[in-house]
C-alpha cells in the first residue's frame, strides 16, 4: 500500500507519517519539502497552474505507479495516523475504489453555484461544462457529492479508466474536481462511499485559496442559465443541529393597525424586529421598529412585503423566523426553533386541496371570482400541478438567508401579486418554481406557540375583502370554471365547507 500526496507552490506543510509497513510518497514542484518519513518525487509535467499540476498525481496515479498498486491519496494538509492506515487496509481488502461522502451534500447546481460565487470558475467555464454534461445525458440526480481529500484505489484496469476520464473532464472543465469525479463515476464505475475518515478541522494548510487559485469576480446570477441547459434538480433542506439562540432574528409586520403585539415572553438573546406603516405603538420592548418605505397602497400587500423578502432587510446568513404578530411567544418555541434552519414550514391542519384553498378565500370574499380564475389560469400556463397542492401554513416560517432561499422568496412575492391577495397558493408555486424542498412540521402544536384563530390574541382587524360579500352563492359556477382549467373533479377535491371562516369574516 502507498499513501501519497502532492505539494505545489508551498500550499501545504507536510506532517511526518507514523512508522508503518506502508510507503509514503510526496510529489512536489520546484521546492522540495524537508519532512522526514517521505519519499519525494518531482512532478515532471508541463503545467503552469500550480493547482492543476498538484492534482495530476491525484488524478492519474497510473502514470506514477505500476498496475494493481494499492494507493491512498491524502491531501498534504492532513496528518496520516495509525488509525487511518489500519482503516485503509480494511477498506481496500473489501473494495477497489472508495470515496468519502461530502458533509455538505451539495447538489450539482449548488456546486456550480459555489464555484462561481467563490471565484473558482467563470460563467463561461461553467456553462460550457453544463453543455457537455447535457451532451452525455448525465442525470443530474446522479450527482452524489464527494470530498476528495482522501481517495482509496487499487489500480485495476477499470479504476485506471476512471482516473483517465476524471482527468480529461477536469482538464476541460472547472478547476475543482468534484464535478468531474462524479462524471467519471457515471461514465466508468461508481465508488463505494464512506463517511469522512479524517478530522478536517486539523489542517496544516499554509496558503489561502486566493494565493493558489486565479480567482474570478462573480457578476450576476448563473442558476437560471444553468437550469436552461441541464435538467432541473431540487434542493432538499434538512434540519440542522441546534442553532445558537443569539443567531436568531424573529420578525413580523403590522400595517393598518391589523394586530397588536401581545406576547409577554421574549428571549434575551433573540433579536426581535417589527416592520410597520406608522399605525402602531412603537414603545413596546424588546422590539426594534422599522417603518416601511415601499410604494405599495394595499396594507395587506405592504405587510406581506417583508414577510416574503427578509433578504432585503437582513444580511446573508441571517436565521430569520417570521411569526404573525397576533400570537404569544413561548420558551418552548425558541427551543424548538433552534432545529428548524435552514428552511422549515408548517402544514395547514386542514390539509387543503387546491380547490379548498381557493374556496376559503372566495367564500370569505378575500378576493373576487375573476381573481381566482386569473391566478388559476396563470398557474396552468406555468405548468403547475394542481393535484399536488401541499397546503402550506404561513403563520410561522423559518429561513436562513441564502441564494437558494432568496430565489424562493422572490418567486413567492412575484406570485403573490397575481390575482388573489392570499399567500398560500403563491407559496406552493414558489416552492415548485424555485425547486427547493423544505423541512415540514406536520403538527403545528410542535412549534411551541399556540396557533389557530382562538389564539390570535393580538388580532384587531379582519382580512381585507376585495370580493363581493354575496359571491359565495357563485361557488358552483366558480368550481365549474376551475375544472375547465385544472381538470380536477370538484367532488374529489372539495372537502371543506368553510362556514367557520365565513362567519369570522362577517359573510354569514
């Protein structure tokens, strides 16, 4: 067995290996390291970029070692331990080819996005690689991101073929190698996966990325163009381990005197922000008050503006929680919220169908007949699947501000402006349009805040009604027209009578 690594441009400081029966080889460029325990071999290839030169032994061990050699590549910044050696022997007795799972679990598009926004690759390089990926019919879902700081290989003919393909795609693509390694897996052979085998927090790296890479300045967005080139993928957000309470921002908005802030519990480490239009008491602590300076006449849509767009008010990386202003907060809510980032939503307790959602707003006169038809037709034109309405509840919403979630926010706000002045259907369409999959709390009681109409202690107004209070008599007519657009049979997709909300809204 050979453990080997490479150092160019003084990028890493090499640690001495433990005494062992395996061999340790370090490839280098012009400056030979002086760490004992290693055999040193100079890289003799014509390559100006020190990163690409350093990667050559990593990608092409067959150039440096005989067939069937058992090899373990390790980035020079990490220390080889006895435990890693023994673990490697066990792995390579069982498998010829092993890669590590990446802890971030980025999708293909997110990897390209990272490469671009960190300056590793240009738009042109990424778009060109995307076109080549499309040409080979590489399935986006195949991308199973690895972290290639340790690679176990027995140099069989099949593995050597994989190495060659990896280098070919790397040489003609972006200058980080996870994407090209996945493509090689697709074209040749897939590796066995293991969890991280080293402690990446302990590194002897000497130079920064900026000192080794020719970094590019990102200009504009690339995701929309990528999605036009290669098939769409979805981003699944899983809940993280506990978030520090001091990182949380709870925010709300009150316009037209719609609510009062009534909570009697606030966590001392949480930041509380209330957006408003000048119609509320701004002396209640610990709230910070931000008066909205947005040209929106409708108080309902004005209130929704910060709800949908926290990224316009808070820095990137902020962990925000929207809470309707009328509810009382609790210690349990704070505790439970710590596990809800980067993106968590609630499911409506009634599990509405698309028809149910439309009918509640229509029967309560929140919007007009024409509004309902307009929104439904626009959704149809955009390819929306009405059968798969997810029935979200927008009372509480946990979001960490990031490019993926910002795209959801922008789509949500865009669709909220179409027809109906309610946000649930727009929310569901935005999830599908932005291709994100949040974590979902199915039982709203798990939030730690008592929700529901009977717990809206601060509610002072009622939902704006743009429709006719008598329009509920046109229910069957509306369903008839909706069926023409959606293809859904009303007897199968209407499950609620909405009388409670109609009574609350003054219709009955």
